C-alpha cells in the first residue's frame, strides 16, 4: 500500500504541474456543460411565421391571436397568399399559415374549414417540431371556434370525445430537462478517456515508462496509481456538474443524487478501461487523442444522447447494447425525470458494471502483455 500511495501522490504532483490536464479536469467540464446545455435544445422558440388572413373576420383574428400566445411563434403578415412561398424562399419565415376567405362561414354552417400550412423542411427536425406545435395550437383553437360557432347558430353540439392530455415526468415538455443531464456522460467520457490514455502514453513518449517498470511497483499498482487520480478528479467533476445542472439550469432531480454517482462509477469503469486500451495501441499523445475521439463520437451518437435509439436502423440497434453510455443515459434520465430507485436501474447498472469490467480487464491484460 505504501508503494501505491507513493504512486498516487506522484501522479497528483504531475497533474498539478500539467496545466493543460488540470484545465481539462477543472474548468473544461463546467464550460462544456454550460455551452452544450444552452446549444442543444429542441424547444420551439421565436419561430418566424408568415400568415395570410383572407377571411379578415373576428374568428380568423382569434385564430391568429391563439398562435401568438407564448413565445413559440412570431407572426409576420403577408399581403397575398402568393407572398407565403416567397417568405419561405427568402428565409423570412420558417412556417406559413393561410386562412382562406369564407373560413367563418364554413364554421357557422358546421362544415370543415381548411387551413394551409407550409413548412421549410431544409431543417427536418425543427420543421417537424414547429409543424407539430402549430398543428396542436390550431386544432385546439379551431375546436373552440367551432363550438362557439355552433352556439351562435343554435345548432346542437355534437357529443364527441373530451380529450384532456396530461404530461408526466416533464410537464413543460422542455428539452433542456432531457438533454442537459445527458451532457454529464459526454463530459465524463471525453475527460476520463483522454486523460487516462494520455497519462500512460506520455510516460512512454518521454521514456519514463521503462523506469517505472523496473521499480518495485507491481503491474496492478502501476495501473491503479495511474487510474486513481483521474478517477477521483472525474468524481469531483461529476458532483460539480450535478450541482450546476440542478441549480444553474434548474433541472428537477426526482431521484437520489447518490444513484447518479453510482452510475457515474459504472461509466468511469468503462471510460478508464477504454483509455487504457487506447494507451496500448498509441505511441504518441496525438495518436491517443485522435483514437479517443474516433471511439467516443460514434459511441455518443449511438447512445441515444441526441437521436432516439428506436429511430435508428434495425441493423444498428442491437450494437447499441454494447455502448456503456446508452445504459448510463437510461439510468440517469430515469433518476432525474422519473424518480427511479435502485431497483429500477439495476439492469442498466449491471450492464455498466459488466461492460466496464470486461473493458478494463482487456485493457489490463493487453497492457501487462506489452510490459512483458
């Protein structure tokens, strides 16, 4: 234990002198969280919307006012229906709405009043979300107008379904609450993987790894001494990031923070093992960095961080079970948004520990083989 303690102290002293690595562990995680947290958002906000009101009635104006409630859509009026496609072409609007003449008369007669919505589909994600938001607003508003029109026309109201949806786990439907906790996986994966691979490759690059090998240190003491400092710093980063998520971004945490930290340990077992594997195939720090990014980027994309796994091709979906970040995100988002307990995240936690144990064991065996 004295040799291991000496090795850990030596690594902390080396980290303290390495300003670039210390910046990676201190300032970089919080800055990445704040930047990515504000940048990655699927919420519909301030969408320029072109509107042509050909009916110019009280009910058509009420329909337009319903769109303007909140900050989702910013209405810009068009002089004629021919101006709506031009507004899309000139990027003056991302969505357009045409209310034809006779809109009110159709409602009073109990007929269907058609509306035309055009959407700029060059950004398919934003277009889909904007069309869904606008469609929901128009449907709710038109239903109210139809009820009012039947009342004024003294027509019997139809007995339909009274649908009153309620959203659980994220009532405001804020993508911030869904995306920001996931940034923790991104930050930890990048930080711990690169730091571990660089720590060992740096020793090999400057020629001091052989000096460590010939010391009385055992191989597991050498590896543990290399892994413990970045692991402890990553745990401190994770605790700081959780505080920023909770009190800066005000994301509610319905579950226990201790469960999130438990999942962090499982994720770090995978990232540290991956960094160890990278160090065995790299000869320079530049090679280690490039290899780390080559492995991290596909893993993040396949983890469900941005794109739902259910929307991926069926051929790719089975491979996502091998991605540790997938299990971490499922467990972490469940703890944050659904209030999951330990029993709820046991499958994900077991998968993290299994994958992490295998990755770490392969890295250790390959590293020891190279030492021999």
